[in-house]
C-alpha cells in the first residue's frame, strides 16, 4: 500500500475540490489566517494542486511559484493561472535544481505532508528555499483521530486507508504530533503557532453534521514556523 497518487484522480479532484465545505470553509480560511502579509513577497506553494492557493496569493499581491509532484495537477494549475504564476512538476522533498536557495519569503503547504513518508527531507527543503527569517505555514491531518478512525497506536506513524465518497479510496499517513514537530525543529525552524480551529457558523449552516464532527475533533492541524 502506497500513498495516493494524485495523477490518477487529478481531474476528478480539481473538478470538485472548490465545492468541498471542509476545504472552502475550514481548511482554507484557517491556513490563510496563519500567513503573514504576502503583498510584494515571494511565495512558494509547496504541493500546489490545481492552483487555488496560488491564485489566492497572487490576488493578494504575492509573486508565486507552485510545485507539485503530479504532472496533471501542474497542467491544471497552469490552465487556471496562465502566466500569473510559475509552476514546476517536482516533489517538495527534493526541489534542488528547480527552486533556488533562499528564493522565498514564505512557503505554504496545504494538506500535503500526510502523503509523505519521511518529513525530514521536505522540511529541510522548505528551510533551504526560505530566506533567513522566512515563514513556513502548513496544514496536515490532525495527529489525534476521531474515536474509531484510523486505528492503530497513537505513537506509530501509520499509512491508513479511507474511503472518500467524492474521490474513492485514499491512502495517507497519520502520525503523532512529535513526528511533525521534531523534524520541523530539526530542520532549523522555530514554531510560532499551532492552531486547532473550531468550525465556523457558516460551515454549520451548510454542513450541520460536519460541523458537529469538527467541533468535537479537529480534522486538521495548522502550524506556522519561522526559519531560525
């Protein structure tokens, strides 16, 4: 069993992701709220998917480079933004030769890290491309699952399988908090904020059942860190 390859589901994902309430009303607002001002900044969208964050950042005045290991998602991002941003098909765990050292003020990575087995190379690459004092903001699957979800022991990093009705069978890693924070600090970052947000009233109006789930157990965790 391997993490989900988004090349296999890229078009299906891109066609429906902008209508998913947990993304549009929960993950995206909270990730954006963690960012420092982006106007006039160089931002790397690490795991850019079909380009929603890249577009949002460009609209806020940032200069954006997006990377993703899915060639099809990169094609869709280019279709979405044209020449407003630059995109490259490359794995965020090894961007050498594509993204120069100290070329970004901010790195944002939305719901990507749980598809990566070893976070140390990914965080090391984020540190490499950031300028001194630069900011990394990311979201990922929350370390503490809902009761009965994912199974296994908390302290183990586990490749889990879930069925998402809108996408199919998905595989991703659930890992304990220390397996997120320790590689992050080891790469030279200082953690500034960790956020476990409550769902909004707008989400409650559109998805009451999802609201109750998120109110009891956050689906994602949000982290902002500074390159020391």
